[in-house]
C-alpha cells in the first residue's frame, strides 16, 4: 500500500517507523529538519559545545509509558532532570520558587506578608478541592463541568493565589494565554494535575531528559526510513478521488496515495483537506492552535532577580497579562548542562531579551483547550481512518509528547502494526 505521512513530528515519525517495512511510505515535512518540537540546537562557544533543547524537553516515569518504551526499543538513553517552578515580576518586588523554603521566601519580606502566606496556604486547599472535583464523577475529557475561572471563584480562593500561583502554573504547562485559563475546563486541569502528582507534595513523578538532547531519539527513530523523508516539502492541499487520495505539494506534481496520515496540528490538517466532511470540519476546528515564539539565549535577566528564586521553569508575572504565556526555561538545570554560560529558552518575551545574547528564534504552536475541544477529542474513532485519511497528533490528548506517541499507535494499529 502507498501511504503518505504529512508531518515529521513525534506522531508522524512513530507511524512511519511502524509502517515502513510493510508499506511504501513517503513522509512530507515542511521544515528543514525532522522532529517537530523535538528541536535540539547545537551551540558552540569558544571553549565548549552544548546541545540545547528548545521545544520538547522533559518527560517522567509515570505519565510517559509509551514514550519511554519507545526510547527503550531504540536504545536511546535518558538522564535525570530537575523540575521546579518560580514566578517573578522581573523587578524583584515579587518572586518565589517552589523548589525550597529558601526559594519560597526568596524575598525575605514575604515572611511577614499576610496575603503571601494566604496564597501559599490556598495551595493545600486547592489540592483538596481539586480531588473533590474529580471525585464528583464525570470525565475531565468530556468538556462538561465548570470553567476554571468559575470554579476558582466558587471556592473563594484569594486573588494572589489565582493570579500569581495557579494561573501561572496552568499557563506555563500548556504554553497558553493566561487569560484563556478562565475558560479552561476545571476538571480537565484537575485531572492533569492529579495524573502528574501535582495535587500533593509527596510521590511526585521523576523527571527525565533525553541524554544529549531530544534530537538523539529523532535520529534513532527515523534512521531506517530517512531516505523516505522529504524535508522542505510542504503540502499545499489534498483531496480524495476514486483511486485514493491526491496529495499536492507546494512544489512538484500532485501524487496519488492509497491512504494518508495527517500527523499535523488540527488546524493545519483541516486547512489541507479540500474536501473536508462536515464531521472533519466540526472536530478539527474545535481544537485551535496558537503560535508561541521561543528564543534560545544567554540573557540571565530573564531569570528571577534573586538567584535563590531560580527554578527550572520561571514564569514572568505581569499585573496585566498579555495574550501569550511568558516563561523562561533554565536549560542548565533541566539538561544538567555544565556550562560557563546560563542557557535559557524564553517564550513570548523576545523584545525584553538582549539581542546580542540571542542564539535562535523559533516559532512553536500549541493547542488551545476549551470545553468544545475537550469534547471533540472523544470523536477520534468517528473521524480517523473512515475515508482513507487518518489523524494523529498530541492534540488528541493533553498536548504532550506521550499523547503524540499514543495517537500514532492508534493509527498504526489500523494498519495492523504495533510498537
């Protein structure tokens, strides 16, 4: 069977790996590299060379079973990572890190600030209330129940807790507009936090990174079919006919395939389908994406003012939040880089970074979750593989690497292939 796979991110590559021995596959990728968010940048300094991740960075031993299984089969090693979270206003007037008591009270005057203590104590109450929300029945993926904003107001959490703790955490996790968090499904968030051990202070998962950067697993995964990957080959459109599916690249003649796997983002998939069915339009349009600009740099001003407040993830708090999540990942901590410089990846604060310290600018897109989108995820079986088009991507789950792998495995099983 002749199969086109559009998109060489984690989902497309896993499908290709499982199908390449028994089918004639062609992988179309618009970018000049395979891997999607698994994008490792080589940085050469006068005395050192480092491989720094900029998109996909961490995974853990609890929530990434299929991805870890994949790494094991590929023989790709991983190493421990340190996960911690801070919030800072960038001026030093307000900042804290959850990594330790020293970091929590990085600004010593917070020891005597009542609203700060209320903010911290509200976290324990939030954890209890979230567990009660989950215990009330239903499924976080059905799109029902209150929005996060409604639920937080109903529970009477303090404004500092909402604006300076829980919304920054949620915004950072999904690289989402902090204002959009008000309409985010509360049960969906509580379920995610519960799965990731975030509703307690013990028994949390152990975080890891791919040794040498995430590009190492991409190389191992794609090696057997590398000749079948067409880089810099964006697809313009596709449509079904009596013979199969016609795929029209931006450059070159249209080609016929028996089946097509759309391993792109949901909005990209819909834009490519010239003959999209009402069902395809309804489901795919319910899960939009938004662009976030990531900058790899060495400007330590993007980290909290006080070094004791530095964390792995550092959220930039603003009294009037913008339209995008603003967070800086401290890559030295996350990847255990023993470097003479501090390597950072900052989302959506490009204008504040010293241009002389910028190493690379990259645009990444992340799914935007709403009640309609969460409900649409349940319709995967109605949609994928019904008319020669198969859909996979992280947007079918929480939006992370494990979800990309899982969706790829579902598509591969349609062709009788398993990991």
